[in-house]
């Protein structure tokens, strides 16, 4: 694994030197745009429509659009002054809380934390104490010049850091259109929907889920590389169920678990 960041966990007066690694990786298949005539990858140029010319890297500055068409320029000197105030190589623990208190909407990215050479003892002490108390730590840190909140927790004997959004970064649900608290619910439909949820309830087994589209795309690419003919699978017929009750009852019937036989019942 590639070390993304080195620093320390600030735990009261305890300082734990750590290294940080990305806990997840993107598996999406990416394409490049190429020239159809010669298969050469295309280049993208920065072009100024006012001057009608290509702009060189040294001619580009950062600008903040405070009104439509009006910008202020932010230069490196301005940013360096800010960096000195916020950039610390430390994960500062603010509070210890219960995991269930953080709604999943706040989570952003996950990172594994490992002790540096001199941090092993303190690292294991923090991990064990968090594991025994069932608490997670709420902390703040700076990554790539951005100060962020983070949740520190134990996962499979490793300390994991989850960057989380600030409250003002979460859009209010009042902005979501079409949500009505006054919408009535039919009691019979509610009962069937509850049974349907019960039928579909199962333990979380992450290994049984996969990205079907990505797998099909990989297969397509391999066939193309091998020069094999591509066969288009027939599209599955869509069932046009309009009535909600009919849809619920059909779903319930499809998901009904087979009853145990008398032999199984007697044996148990």
C-alpha cells in the first residue's frame, strides 16, 4: 500500500505517530477519447475565448466568482498564509461518541491508519481501549489543504479514519421536491410492505454483492481484445404493474420463504 499521509493522533497528552493508507479503491473502468481515424489519444487544451488563444500554465491564476462574471484573484501568498494557520500533521481527537450517533449521510472517504516505528504501543492502547468501551473518536485533521472532521474507529483490528462532512455541507431535506408529510398510507398496503421487508431481511454478507455492469463491461473488453464476436442478449420483458396493492402482493409471493417440512420440524 502507498502511504498517503504521515502524522500523528493527538489523544489527550498522548501523541501516536501513524501512517495513513487509502482503505478503498475505485474499480470503475475508464475510457479515453481517441481520434477515430488514427486511434491517437486526444489532448485537452486550456483556451481563452476572449483572447482566442491557448493559455499556458504560467498564465493561469485562481479566481473566485463572487458575482456572475466578477472575480477576485487568490494568489499563492494568500494561500500560504492560510496554510500556516490550519496545516498540522495531527489527527486531533475532540470527543468520544457512539457510532450510531453519526448518520451515514455524513461519511465521505475511508483510510487505514498504521503505527509508525515508535507508535506501536500507544496505537494498540488506543485501539484496545476504544474496542473495550465501544466508542469511536470524533477528530479534526487537514488533508490536501482542507481541514475536515473525521471519525476514528476500530475495524478488523485496525484503526480506520472516516472523513465526514461538516453539517453545513449537508443539504437540508426541505430542498428535496415532492416530499409530503401528509401523504396517507393504506393500512393493508403497509402490512404487506412490512411483510415484504421481513421476507427480504438477511444478514449483511458483502461478498455476495457485485457490480454486474462492471463485470459485463470487462467481459466485453476481453472479447474485443480476443477479436470474438459480440452477441447482444435479448432484453428481459418488463412487467407493467400499475396497481400498488397488486405489486405488493406479487412481490410478497415471489419473496416468500419456503416453509420447513414436517421432517425438519420434528428433527429440530
